C-alpha cells in the first residue's frame, strides 16, 4: 500500500510549520503534493525546503532563469511531475510560449550533442584545458 | 584504432565549408575537436551545425541563458567535454563565477528533487493537470 | 497493438516452469506482471530469473540491503514500476518508513553531489588514486 | 581556464570554517577536492556540507549502508569521482571486497531489469497499487 | 494549464506544410501527437522533422536497424511515448516478436555491463587505445 | 587503493576457466580489462559472461546489429570504456565508418526527440494504445 499525501490537518506541528512557511513564502493557499509526500520524512521535508528556498531565491541569476534551468534538468531526467510543476512556476514568473519553445529546443540539442561527443569520444581541446 | 580529428587542411571541400562557416560565425581561428570528430560523417556535421546555429541564436531567450541551459543538461548527463566547452562559451558571453555557482546549485537541487519526486511517486496536483 | 501479460494458463511449458519456480521460491500465489511480460521472450525470462535469484540471495549483504540498493537505482533511473515493486519487496523484508525516508534522502543527495562533482569537473585526489 | 581547488591557506574565513568542520567531523588532515571546488560558491559549500552531514549520519540506516547506496547511485550515473570517493568511504567503514562485489552485482541487475520493465512497458500489478 | 495538441485544422500554414509533408512521406492520414505538440514551436517542428527525415532514411544502415537503435535509446532513457511510437514503427518495418525480444535483451545487458564497467572503474586496454 | 586487473597467471581456477572460455569463444589471446576487473567477484564474472555469450549470439538479430545496439546504449549512458570496446567489436564484425556515423546520428536524434517528448509531455496517440 503506497504512501499517500499528508494533508495540513493531519500533519505534525513540525511538518505543519514547514507547510506554513511554504504557503507564506509563495503566497499560495496550499502546498503541492511534492511536499505532502516528502513530509513522510520530516527531516527531508525541512532540509529540502530550506535548500530550495535558498537556491531558487533571486541572486546572480534571476528566478525565471533558475526555473528554466530546473525544467531543463527535469526534462533531461524525464521527471513528469517536476516538468509540470516547474513549467508552471516558470510561467507564473513570466515565461512565454516562445521562451518555453526555445528552452526545449536547447535541451533537445544539448542531449543530442552530448551523445555525439560521447560517441566520437571527443578529446578536450588544448584551449579548453 | 579510434578515429582522430580531421584538420581543416585534410578536410573535404564539403567539410571545409562547414568549418569556414563556424569560424566566420563565431569569429574564431579554428573549430573545436567536436566538429573535427563529427566531420567523420559530413551529413551529421552539416546538420548539427545548422541546427545548433539556429537553436543557439538570440531569440526569445538570450544566448547566455541558452548556454547556461546547455551546461545544465551536460552536467546532468555527465558529459565532460560538453561541460567544459559550453562553460567556456557561457563565460565568453559574460557568465560570472557567481552565476556559474548558482547555475550548478540549481542543477544539483533539481537532480535531487527529481529523485524525491520519483522515490515518493508523487502524483500530479489537480491544479497542475 | 502492444504486448499483454502472459498468464500461467496460457504459458508454454518452458515459461510455466519459470513461473512455478518464482512462485515456489517467493512463496507467492502468482508472478508479477514483470515476469508475464518478459515471458514474451522465454530465454530472457529464464536468464533474468536465474540471475536475479542468484544476485538477490543472502550473501555478504543481507537481502534487505540488496532491495534498498535496487530501489536506489530504480529511483535514479525513474522506473516507476521498479520503484513500486522493489519498495514492496523491501517493506516485506522489514523496511520501515524511517528507513525508506533515509534511503530516499541519500539517493537525492547522491544525485545532487554527483552533478556538483561533474559541474566543477573535480579531479581525483592523490589519496584516492 | 577552468577553476582550480581552493586550498585551506587561500580560503576565506567563511570557507575555512566549513573546511575545519569537515576535518573535525571526519577526523582527517585535509578536505577532498570536491569541497575545494564547491568552495568557489561558498553558499553551496556550506549548504551541501550541512545537508550531507545530516543525511549520512547514523539513523534508521547505518552509515555503511548509506555509503553503499551512495555508490549505487554514483555507478548508475557514471560519476567516476563519486564512485571512487564513496567506495573509499565505504571501505573505511568496513565494506569488504565480497560486499562491494555484491553491491555492484545488484546495481548491474537493477539497471538491466529497469530497462526490461521500460522496454515491455510493464503495467503496475493490482496488488502494488 | 498544459499545452494541448495542435490539430491540422487549427494549424498555421507553416505548421500545416510540415504536417502535410509528414503525412505524404509516411503515407499516413494524420500525424502523431509528438508533432502536434512540437508544433507549439514551429521552428522546432520544422527542424526536427527535416532532421529526422534525413537521419532515418535508408543509407548505410537499413531503416529497421535505425528504428531498433531508436528504441534502444528510448528504453535506456525511459521515454514511454518514444518506446511505443518507435516500437510501432519498427514493427511496421517488419520487426518480429523474436527480434524485439533480442533487442530488449541486448539493451538490458548493455545497461548492466555499463554499470559494471563504471563500478569497477575499468581502464581502457592498450589494444583499444 | 583501487582494485587492479587480475591476470590469468594470478587467477583462481574458477576465474581462469571463464577466461579460457572467453578466449576460446572469441579466438583472442587474452581477455579485456572488463573481465579482469569483474573477476574480483567470480560469481559476477561467470554469470555476466554466460549471459553475454547467450544474448550476443546470432539469433533473430545478427551479431553486428546487436553490437551496434550495445554501442547505442553505451553512448546514451556515456560509458567510455563500453563505447570503445563495443565499437571495436562492431568494426571487427564489419561496421564501416559510414555505418558508425549513421548509428551515432540516430542515437543523437533519439536522445533529442526523447526530451522533446518529455518536455511537451506528449500523450500516447489512440492508435498506439
């Protein structure tokens, strides 16, 4: 019997505190299933949220670029949930259809040329060492 | 006996034309080993260069963002050659150490949360359907 | 029209013999869909079952540790079927929620640091050579 | 020009504090290149070390099992640096040649059956839902 | 709200021209959802179709071998859509159940031995250099 | 201190018997490092050799096609050792430069379109169900 999402009403105070911080930080009325499932291991929930909050915050890169990088990785790994949730996050931050199209085009090309580089066992150029 | 890079002087006119276009487009005195190896299959060389030129051109996303997405995919796939060559391209376009650091931090986090999403078999939220 | 599972009643004597050994070894009343699908290539069915039986048997590592390693690989590869079936096998062998949580936390971290090592192109320390 | 490891003597106080904690926690005279490279982004260094320390600590799983899971992921992803460094960590915790052999055998089998499950597009058994 | 397939009737002339070429080339009454989705970025649709048409055409390798290689990659990456659509294409070109079974057996073995090679960090033999 | 290859002269009778069978079957004067490393776990050596011998034998697919599928998987996974050794095996069986070029072109395209299918979250067409 697989695990099921832990709703706010059923959560321990420790888990509920993380949920509350997610909702306040993102200004949303509920947290995603991702958090309701990682809540089965409260230490992972807390650590992952703290890390994500730090890593995805505005910095030298703006949040939209960060979300697009997140989508690029998720597409490469074939994680459907992650693609959908971070595509949604990127769109909320202003990603247009044209930008999404170019993002996927780059991801596709990179996955292709990565394999050409592997397949031909290309050696590092002197100027790149 | 593995294949070795095909230098400009030894290339067929068909291959040389692609090399010349790469050098002119990028304003560089020579092409990378990646192209000198794919040149073993001239159709792949020509097609890949035309595709890359189109996909990486300025558009709805700026070239630096595209190069960073390229690095994100290459890091996820563990392609050392691709990481080095596209990190170099991104730095040439202005990527700072701080931006590179944030890029890798996002790539790391995405690879982690992709697996938490898989491991907990998280189901898509209604609002994401 | 995709392939469908081959049930015991419809199986050839060769396939049925493997099913019977799986059921006897695992003390279960039926075999999983994994076996009913690989049965479309009886040599693969027989070889895979013999290999799995040998590899997952108690040895220098106990079966629960082996099942958790199996889950770790399946999560990294994003194989939903494999995650569910080997999570179930691990739970049957006594894996607790806390152990599953720690397992996924390690898998997540390893996937993250693997990419940091790739991204920074970390060179092997002298003491590790 | 790729980044080079940041040695203790050249590190900022912030980075040095993390190095010192790693050396004290692990009772080693120096930190690995992994840390000397992630130090190029001090926030990543600090966050990754804190996370790793928490995740790899003794808990519901013992540290050797955790290191073996780490190796399993790293082998699946083909991260040479990570394989070597975590194989070394596991051996330090007592992993024998026989255990390492069985670990890799399980990792190999899991990667094989993951693809058979994908290839035959196996559907989840009722009893696993 | 995720993107939905763009049907022929709703497509721009640019997209419709690609659809028409796909239908004519493959002699089919409609295009797959893959094309109806990539159509959201017409440049990607056109480039991908032109590339695929060139790469999958009869050449030094016959089309069936090419489709089986396509399936092998898709199974390794766990792309369900790609497995199903290229398995169907291979069967249309004559792939038998026995051939499909052997294909998946090779894909499984390769994924296993790839990890044994990684896990044991096997160095290249002199004769392969 | 990493493991080193086990030479024939230093091998146990059990390992030596496998080496002898590999040399006889392939008509070669020595075995590859892959076998000399897996020999550290004799059961893995024996099982992997028996499996590989069975899977790669002539059958419904000819050995060259099987070797090319092996290369396709190894390129996708980025296993340098596996690419080199199976490229060599394929060339020994007659693979030409043109065939190798087309093989890599297909592998590249498949890795690209796999990600476009993931990125657009393409749903299975009715006719493929």
